[in-house]
């Protein structure tokens, strides 16, 4: 093959790298909560582009089995007022406690990640939840607002238009209270939300705004609040308090904004949603989330162009990010991207298929506490980090996780050893490593990892049933599984 034939969109590519990469396998590793043979069969039937198109229309996907599982979490569909009436009070309310209500949302997230057929949608919801992070653990109010925001902001707009998502988040009780805009009033502006809107939600820290822009934008948001009496049926709904609004003119990002009312900040939100810096910031962040820690300039350029040309349609940006020309050149060995703890845990559970029954997601949720990646628990507005440095040193707990799951010692998860053997088709000891390579990696386990796994199997001395469970765990501890 000529040198030109060995080029990839992200740089020179050796023959070994080119042969070992597989776009379908890598797409399922990144665009779902974990590769599984069943997902691969679905993708092969629909084709790469067909699978993406199918996943980008989640409302058309029959997810009735998962939906029936979610029936055990009644708080998911309640308004903030209904939650307050049912779950607030000393020792709880007539329906339970606000701690239990918060656990329902976390358990529902894990249930969806494992069982939902809308896998890409669930991953995108995770992306936006981090992008607009607001911790759940600031008391009963915030827990109620988180449940509502999950439904009305992130799940409603995850694959829609970014302007609408940004506006919905700006007016959500969760964000207004978390970043203190409920106390942002004329004469005493609070800059918390205006700062994070510019730095974390739209333009990015290098997006071209100044400290004066932060201050002036905060003035635009004076009076943005919520109905705050829990006895009100509209408790937690957006409320513009005109008497708390600074009606003087403002200068934001070079734009003079005449004194007015709620439309001042609404206009700035609309402007920020379409700003070139926002397009590049979101493109880079989404490429980082799905593909690699350091996206190339070409990746960012193409993603930003699609986002801008479509007037902020999130699906159009995703189609660029997950284009086969990029995904087909993912290289977990040469350009490793470590699975974050939640992705690691859920990808292992999903890989076990019917050999793992998620009886009570609360057990897995508590394990994620020890791994530092519990849902909705990051305290700062920047969301859980997506960096190798943040997770790469916590190796032993990640290995323990794999063994706890495969050895059936994790609370709330049933993984009988004999079912793991059955899942693999009861291969011989000599064929066990190859069976695991095919089942977990579609044949793409690295040579070093496969060699080490074979060596372990041949020297373990374990009984047949236990060996298959332990070998599954060892494969999940390998770099081939730890890195997506």
C-alpha cells in the first residue's frame, strides 16, 4: 500500500493500526453505554449510517420494556410541587423522603443506561447533564428541581436545538437556584450565573468576553427567579420579578441593550447560542466526550460549521462527531481515552447481558460513590471531568469493580457464575480467551492483553465455572476494556 493510502484524518497510520480498527465496534463503545454483541447485530443489520439515523430519532424507538421498568420510580413524572407535597417534611412526607426521591432518579438513570434501546440518547443526556452541571445534594429543594430538570430540560431537548436547550436551562429552577440567580436583584447583582453562562455553557473561557461583560450580563438577569412557596401549585416554575430588575441600559459583548425586562437576557441567550465561539466550544467538547481528549482543528472546524449551518441543531453536530471517517480511526492504544467510572461499570453490566440482572440499581450507585462518579453529585458547575488525569490513578477500585460484578458480590446485581459460562457458550479452557476476545471486543483485544489473559487461564487452577467468571473479570481489568 502506498504511503498516501496509510493516511487518516487524524494523522499517519501504521498498517497494524489500520487493520485493527473497526468503526462499528468503536461507535458502539462510544455512542452507547457499552459494546454488546446484540448491539453489533443491530448495527450490522441497519448499517452504520442507518443505525445512527435510528438512534437519533429516539421517540420512534420502541423502548417499552425499559419504560415498564421505570414504572417503579413514580417521582420521575411529578412536578416540583407534587414532589414537595409528597416527599418533604420532617422525616419525609406521605409518599416518602426526599432522599428516596433523589435515589429514584439515580436508579432510573442506571436502569436506562443498561436496558434502554435509546443508547445514544442516554449518552447525550449524560453529556448535557455534565455541561450544565448542578449538583443534586444541596437539600430537598435542589433534589426536587433536579428531577424536574432531568425531564423538562435535558431529556426534552437533548437532541433538539441548542437555543431551546440553553433557554430551558436558564429558566429552570435547578440552575436559577444552584447558581444563585434567585438572589440577583437590582442594586446588588449576583454574577454567578452570568459568569458560568459565558465560560461553561456557551463561549468558553477563551471565547472573547471580559469581566465587564460578566457584570453587565448579570444586570440583564436581575429579576430572573422562581415561584418559591412550596404551597404554590406552580412552585419551582420560572418567574420574572420585574420589581427586582435593573431597567437601565447595559453593554454586553459590544451590544447596547436598552433597559427593558425579561427580553433583555432572552436576547443575549439567543445571541450566545449562535455565536461562533459557542459553536467551536461545543464542537470541541463533544468530540472530546465521544472520541478523543484532544480533537484536531479539522474536527472542530467541521463540527462548528455543521452546528452553525443548522442554526444550532444538536443532531447535525452529532452526525459530524460520529461520522465514520472519524470513528473509524479511533485508536485506544495510540490515543487512549479512559472510560469514566460510570461508563466502565455500565459497559461491564451491559456486556454480561442476561447473565447480569440489575435487581436494585442503588447497589451500583453506592459503588459509584466510592469511584467518585455518582450521578448528579459533582459539586462544581463544570461537571464531572473528562480527562485522563482525573480518573487514571484510581486503578485498584476499577479492578475491584470488575471482580465484584463478575463474582456476584455487588449488592443489587445478580451475576451467577454458571450464567457467565453459558453466555460464552461454555468454551474449552484453551478457547476461553478467544471467546472473551470475541464477546467483549469483537476480536479487537490487543495482542498483549490476549496473551496475558491466556497465561492467566492456563495457570489459574480454578474449577470450570469459577474460571469463566474470573476470566471475564480479568478481561474487564485489561487496558483493552478500561479504555474505550
